[in-house]
C-alpha cells in the first residue's frame, strides 16, 4: 500500500512538473518602475525574474540585485484569445500597486495572485485601475 501511494505521488509530481513549466518555458523578466505588493511582501521598484517551480501554482520571484527571493501561490486563469506577449498586470489603488495576473505568449492561460486582505479593503474604498507591464523572456 505504501509503495502504491509513493508511486502515485511520483506520477502526480511528474505531471505537475511537466504541465506547470510549459506555461513559463523561459523565465519571465520585467522591470517594475514602482514598488508593489505580492502576498505579504512589498517589493521595491526593480528588475525581477519570475519562474514557475515544480509545485503546482508556486511562482518564484527573484530581483536582479539579489535582495528579493520569494515564493507566491497563484491560480490558473483562462481567456478566449491567445496571448501575444508576456504581460504582468497590477491593480492600482492611488499609489498602491498589487500584483494581479501574469500572462505568457502562445497560451490561453495565465496565473492569478489572490487578493490580500489589505487589497480587499482598499478595493472597497478606492477605484481599481489596471496597470500592464510588458515583459520579455531574455535574461537580464
């Protein structure tokens, strides 16, 4: 029984590893000209690389200067049209920016970062604007 459970786990991890990275075949690089919130962290204006890790839904953020290294949870998104460019979408409330979505070219799917309680509170009292940054797949 224990052997079957281990075998099932290995198969599931293999499937997740094979599916998740296909969406981000290469690291996604972008420059944020403003500080923004990801999960419980406020990240400074900087150049960042996002990579999908083998755990389903986990994204790894790394700053070009090496000061930021965090993992965040995300959920899949889907839309009718195929993305033509890497896109990073933020929700803006006044001077506060929150990472919202990540889209990769060639796919109908993207990743969404769940709203934090602080963002939910801001959304109740302020108008939400979408800010889109276009990214590339080249290394910095």
